[in-house]
C-alpha cells in the first residue's frame, strides 16, 4: 500500500516533505529552546528553502545560519534580514565584495578563526556594521581555535576595526552513538573558557553560539545564548539511529518505486543521486525504509538502492512506492530541484530548493 495519496501520481524518485510533521518539528524546537532561554538560529543549509525559512522565522527564530556566502545571498534576496555565515570566511577578491554587499543589505555575522582571516574580513567589511564571532574548536577538530587562543584572534579582529560579538562552535563530534551528551559538555566548557579569555582582555562575548541537532537537547543554557540546529526540521536516518528523534519525527523522505525483487532483496529506483552517499561507519546502511524498519539498504548505485529484508518478512510489491529516510538529509536536499509537499497524505504543493548548489 502506497503511503502517499493525492490528485497526481508521484513521479519517483522524488523528495517528499510531510508539512504537518515539519511544522511540528519547527514548533517543538522553538518551544523547547524558548523554555530554556536559548535563541534559535536554524542552519538553513539543511533545507535551502525559502518557504521553510519563513516558517522557522515565524516560529521565533532570531535569524538564519548559512554555510556559504551564496546561501546568504539567496536568503537575503528573499527578505531574510539577519544571517550568520558560520565558518571562517576567507574574504578575498570577489567573495569580499559580495560580503560587503550582504552587510549593506542585512544584519550580518561572520566567523573567523585566525588573525590573517580577521585582516581579510576587515578589508571587506570595515565600516559596514557587520559582526564577527570567533570560532572555537570544542572537539570536532575541523576549524576553530583552542579556547585559550580565542582572545588573540578577537583582539586582532577588534584592532582591525570590526566588532567582535562573541564566540561559536560546532560540536560535530556529537555525531556518533553515545557521544551527544559528552559533545554538549565539551561545547559548554570550550565556549565558557573562550568567553572568559575574551573578557580578561576587556572584550565582551554576549553571543555564545553552538548546538547541533544531536546535541541541542543537552545544550547548557548557563553558557550558551543561542543554538544552530539544522537537521531537526526534517530529521533523517542518522538522527533516528542516534536517538535524536523517533522515526515518527522524520518529515522528509525519498519516494522510491520497487522496480525489482529477488528472494529477500528489493531494488528501488532511488540511488546515491537522490539519497546522497553519506554513510558513517556506525550507520546500519545507506538510509532506512520507514515502513519497513527491519530492512537494511545494503548498497547504493547512482540510480538504485538495494535493500535486504529479514528472511520470511513480507516484501513490498513491484511497483509499490516506499518511503526512504536518507542518512544525511542535507546532502539529499542539495541534489533535488524541488520537494513535493504533502499534508495528510495529499500532495498540496511543490517547494523549490532555492539555494541548491549555492556552494561559493
């Protein structure tokens, strides 16, 4: 039995958003963080969609987080007035010019994690009112400085003529079984130490920003002032397997048709070009079938997924449409031109992925 009904048959493979679940996820995060005194600045790289951004802002988001200058340009053009580019932007050449234009059109925050980077940002943003947050490495070991080094970067930024608004981190090491609580503790410790380092140098750190979807439930409101979860709006197979959400909270799936069966094997018409190819070592497969949670997606080719079912388990019929939760929903969305929107099983709209491919 197909889980989707409507006036038109779905042309699979496609991404389908259950707007009722999406709205529930947005409201639940907004209320949970409001109760703890934390601002929510959702990471829009997950959905890249103007309609969803507006829902988040209406629910009380203070602004949006984005991953690139190009994403910021898309959302600013659509009227979003408060944006944080949450990585150490290297503001040379054309990118610096684009940053300056953004800062003249919206309230803009930008990340920095080096004295050299601060100098580049100053050349692009001096006199615009843009703010800078120093990125702290709280355990993910990708970008960011150690907490004790934050003051040096902040002082260089301030001396270059830019306002330092605080510190931020990404607790990405929370993406793993039994790591969420520890990563949230690391996040709070690192941000607190960094903020104190700034204050000892006479610099305020009113913004202390962190909080990914896996760790946000454990975010410390005694240290953090805002959180930047992204995946929560949809959830995905990773979040389900980590325990960050229940399977009934997954609002985006790939609709895929069963095109072949053999024994306990089922082949679907959605492969890595729809689902994305991300598969962390702890994941049980390349996504999950929401209506067949005992099955495992054991292989992806570009256009097909192979799923194995337990011996004796009933298989979906050839031609049946099934729901697949991608492992990493951010990657899946960036592969799609649009998302089919359903409510109570009926197709009600199609939302463009407005910032698809906005990678610069």
